[in-house]
C-alpha cells in the first residue's frame, strides 16, 4: 500500500469561520488555478495565490507551536482540493511529515493491520492536520484582532509572523 | 521745484478729501496691486496735462474721453442731487525764490433724477504766491501758465521723469533709433548735426548737377554727352535706390541681430533647459527602473515563502521528531525482521539436520508407518511405545518427507510496507532541513536588498524633484517651457539663416552699388573728357568742398552720436553699479553695442574684458533701462535737472527682485533731489519695509501706506470704494 | 554745445588729416575765430551759424553757394 499516495488522496477541510479570512489574503482564482499573476496578487494586497497555500502556512504555524484546535463536531466545514495537487510538493510532504511525527502512531503495527483499518488511520491523520491548521488560523485571527493594522500596514506581515516561536 | 503736497478730492478711488505731503528725498507710496498707486500717478499727470494713462491701451487719454470715470463712484452714489466735483491740487515750492505755485484741476458731473450729466472738459486754476507767506494770486494768461508748467517739468524731460512702470520698456528702446535719438537729444542737441547733414547733402547734389550741366554745355559732342548724361542719371537713380535698399537691409539685419541676441539669451536658456531636461529624463528612467525592481522584489516577497521555503522557518523540531520516530520505526522493523529470520533459520536448521541423517524415503514410509503402528523399532528390535523418544524419532522420518525449507520470501512478513514512503518523507525532510538553516539569512538579505532599492528609489525621486524645480526656475526666468525651448531653438536657427541671407544680400547689393559707382565714375570721366575748354576753377573747387562737406557731416554726426551714447553708457553704469551694489550675483557693466546699421544699439552686460556676462532677462533689461533713464537726466552737462525736477514713477521693481529694490531706492534718493515712488514691493514684504525705513543710506522722504476700503474680491461694487491713507513715518 | 564745440567736432574728422588740411592735434587748438583759408572750414562755420540761428536751410544753402562761387 502506498501510504503517501493514500494520504495525499485526501482533501482536508477547514472551519467555515475562516472562509472570509482566507479569502481576504488569497487572490481569487476564479476556478482556474494559477492564472493570476503575482502582479495582480500584490496589487490586490493578497499574499497567497491559492487557498491551500495559506492552509499549509497555517498548518506549519500550528505545528511549529504545537498548537492544535480540534474542529468541534458539527461545525460547518469547507474543502480544499486534494493534497496530491498541492504545490510545491516538497512543502506538502514536509507538512505530512510533521503530521506523522505528531501523530504518535506505531507504524510498525500499522503495517500489520488491514487496509480498511489503515484507511481509518489515514482519516485520523487528516483530522490531525485539520486541527493544527485550525490552530494556525486561530493564531492568525488572534493577531488580526489584537493588531488590526498589522496585516494592512505591514508589507511583510506573513513573513514576520513566521518569527513566532 | 519741490512738490510739497497733493490733495485729491473725489478723484477715482480716492473718495472724499485725501492729502499726501512730500519732502525732499525719496517719498514712497506703498500699496498692493489695485490699491490706487497708478490712480495716484494719474492724479499728478491729470493736473498738469489733462490726461490719464489707460493701462489697457497703454497710452494717455484726455479728460474728454475719460469723463465720468475720473469721478469717485462713491461720491456720485452718495449725492442725491446736484454737482459732484472731482479735483486734484498740486502745491509746488520754488526753493530758490521761496515762491509757491498751486495747480488745481477740476472736473464736474451733475446728478439729477438719477441721471448723470458729464461735463465735456475739466478746468484748471493756477495760483501763485510770490513769497510763501503772501496771499495767492490766480494766474489767468495761458502763456504764463504754459511757462509755469515748463518750469515745473519741461516737455522734453517729461517722459524720463514722470512715467508709469509699463512705459519703461518703450521709453527707451535701444533698437528703435527714434527713441534712442530722442534720449540722446536730451543729453545734447544731436538734431543740429542732423540738420547740417541735410544741408550738406542738398548742397552736394546741386553742385554736382551744376557741374554736370557745365560739362554738357561745354561738350565737344553734345549727342554723346546727352546719352552719357542719361545713362548717368539712370545710374544715379539706381544707386540711390540701391542705397535705400542697403539701409533697409541693414535695418533688417539690425533687427535680426537683436532678435538673434534675444533668442540667444533665450536660446542659451533654451539650451540649458534642453540639457537639464535631458538630465531629468535620465533620472526619470533610472527611477522607473529602480521602481520596477523594487516592485518586483515586493511582489515576489511572499511568494518566496514557498519557493524559498521560508514557510518552514522554525520547524526544525518537526523534522527532528519525525526523524526519531522514523528511526524507531526502522529499528523496530529490523528487529522484527531479524526475529522472524532467526525463527525461520532455526526451523530450517532442524529440517536440514533431519534431511542429513538419512536420505529421503529411506526407509520407505510404509515400513516406518508399520513400525509406528506396532510401537516397535525393527532396527534395534526394541519396544518403542507411542510418544517415547524412540517412537518420535521414527515419526520424524515420516514428517520430514513433508517438510520443506522455507525462505523469508515464502513467509508473509506483514500486510503493508510503509518503509519506502516513510523514507521518502524522511529524505524530503532531510533535504529541506538544510534549507531551513539558511532561511533567516535569506530573509534578511532579501530585506536588505529591498531596503537598498527603496533608499535608491527615494534618492532618485529627490533628485528628480530637485531637477524639476531647477527647470522650472530657468523656465520662469526665461519665460519658456520645454516646447517653447524647442521652438526657440528652431526660431533661432531660422533667425540665423535670415541674418546670413541678409548679409549675403547686403554684400551683393554693395557689389552692385560698387559696380554702378564704377560705371558712374567712368561716365563722369568720359563726360569730363568730352569737355571742350575749361571748367571754372571755382566750380571744381566748389564741387570738391561740398563733397567733402557732405562726407564730414555724415561721419561727424555718427561720431558725436557714438560719443553721446558712450556718455550715456558711462552714466548709466554709474547708476547701475550703485543699484546692484548689494547683490553679489549680478555684476557686470552695461555696454551699448552698435548694430550693423550703425544707428541702433543693443544693451549687454559684459565683464572687464568685454565678454558678454549675463544672458539678459526681463529683470536685467528693466534695470538697465531705468539706469539709462536716470542717466539721460543726470548726464546732461551743466544742468541741474535732477535738482529742479521731481521723479514720479511706479517703477516695476518687482521685475528685478527684492535684492535690487533697496539698491534702486538708494540710487534714486542720491540722484534726484526729490522723488515720489509708488511701490508694491514693500507691501507684503515687511522685512524690506523695515530696511527702507531704517537704512541710513537712503535719503527718505515721507512714506505712506494705502489700502482700499473694500477688499479686492468685493470690488464689483465700487459704490463704496474709498482709500485709506496711513503715514508710516 | 557752443559753436566752437560743434566746430571742433567736425574738425576732428579724419578727413582733415587725410587730405592734409590740418595736422594732428591742430583741431583741438582751432578756435572759432582762428583765421583759415580752408573753404571747407568756412562752409562748416556757415552751416553751424545757420543752425544756431534757426535759419531756414534754404538760406544757409544759398549762403554757402555764394561763399563758394566767389572764389576766384
């Protein structure tokens, strides 16, 4: 079984409350990926060219700080495209790596259970990713709230946010 | 004479009774544009000459044309019925004799039933007091009145003593022979010399005609003489018209030269503007490039989060943790593998050992089964009960045939193998971890690069602003813009072409004249050869003398004129130097350059070596003209003009800037015993006003500040306009 | 300018030296009253006189013609 492939088949979801926030910082693609130029993006004051980019950013933020917020059951969620399609693949893989390391799974054991059970585990992994990303989004939201001008005035806002340790 | 005071009653914007007192020295009336300064000038002029200056038409208009506009609107409105009188009174004091002259002019309109009936003319009343304390006597004889006015201000001096700012340009136009001659005439009577030229030329003509007639009369061949004479006449005509043509060309050339100079002044500015403009374009392009680069960096900044892996900043621990986990996984996996292998090996070893004891199927399984069933070993013929060692060993023999050596591949080790994927992730992480180390540096260096571009961008922007203001100030000085600069250069080239062509024409014309004159000479020689007998000596002598006379008359006039121009130049320089003393940046000497036609001149500023110093702008030219105007009066040999007559003007001092304003006032107060200057320069600029009031080099008379009763923007309603007069000293 | 000044202005012309009527420097010393045989100088004086007296040019011309005609 190709673990990585199976993982990447999944499309993580995010809490709808962040829908607007993601949109604020991401340039609208209008259905066609990668058609807007950097110039357009910059002009619009956006920082990410795809929504999953921001998702990866949030996930890494959460992972870095080990800050996860599980999405409560019953929350409305929205989906991205499958991780398989995420670019760049290295970063995507890195995120997955991070998730795996946080998961605490026993992979040796995992090797010996049936496929359906493995798939279930993969679903758990996806959930974990979502939780960390959720944490990351929360961190961004908190910053926005405490310092509304931060994302408006600061040209380097998301880069400076990486400093968060 | 000293002008002691002016009293205005309902005159234009001076509603009601207004008085200004004056003393010796420079009296200054300060007021902003439209406050009544030029109306005051009109008042002086109106009393003396029954005219006011129309700024729109740039000439003086008589009362009969001005009529009601002379009278204050406020006075007219406030009067319900009856006569409204507008009047101005000037009081002059003849200090030599201590006598007083009072000149008054009055103009009436009548109001009845809202209709206004205007008088056709004004009336003037002149009073004379033999001694200041005696009673005034009215002067009625017009001859006497004219004489008095001439004593106050002679006609020929008038244009140079009482003038409006707008007139300065035209009072003395160096390139118009008439105004220059007029000015020179004040210095010394050049007309006399002109008259002598007329006489000499006339005499020359007639003498030549006389000689010619004599020659024809005494001709040996009348026929030939006649025809030669005809030809001669024709030639004389031709030469005359060619010479007129020459004058025309030379005048054109002089105009072209002046235009060229003017354009050259502007051209130099224009060229400067072009050069500076080119520099500006350069800076602008630089700025554009830097701006683009800067934008690029900014745009791609966030992109770098992913392309340069900045988003992974601070996530080393993730990789570490994963590494540990992966290590554990692999280790355990190997352990499990090893265990399994060990087990397998043990089992296999057993089988191998079994197979080594006896060949397979020896003894045959039937026999072995038989022994097992009987529980007796037939080899050692002993009992082997079931489960005993012997019995088990026998069983082994049957079992072994069914046993096979197993390999690890035969075994199913696990359901899934994650190793590859996990390793892939590990290697990915490993590769990225190297990147992570250098992220901080990468970010910093990018920031540094951006900052540098920003700085450079700001610097270029500053430079651009600086150079743009430089261009603007050059343009303002030269009153050109970039397009005009381009046009100007074209025009200048065109003028140059024109000048070149004119010179060619002048030359070819001169050639033609020369040829004609040669021919004329030949004819005259021939004619004289034809003469039979003798021409009386006196006639020959007469012709010679008068020819010489004519020549001398012409060249002397030129010489005298030139000398007078020189005198004017020297005197003007005295004043100019005095006026520009305070200002270091502009020095130089005025030089009046003679133009090609030998009649007109052009002002220049040169250094001691005679090199043209400054490109003349409007300010310079006005200053030079003012200096010249003063020189005209002050250079008059043996005259006391500057003592006797008052300078009244609203000189355009703003044109030459505040540095020169004080210098101008100083000079004026030195050159003229009394002067009355209207100025706006001291209105807003209180610092300058302070200087005026406190500078000990300036012989100061009275200083007034005039302000209108209605502010500028409410001027549409003139019915309540009056003027406030405030004494400042 | 006095009559003498005006006369001097004319006498300073190069022509006098060129045609050997006067030597260099003589012009400045020449007074109005100085005797002269030069017809040219006489003519000039007549013309100056006429101008100062505001004589009509015709009269001046006639005077000069008479002056020159009476040379023998």
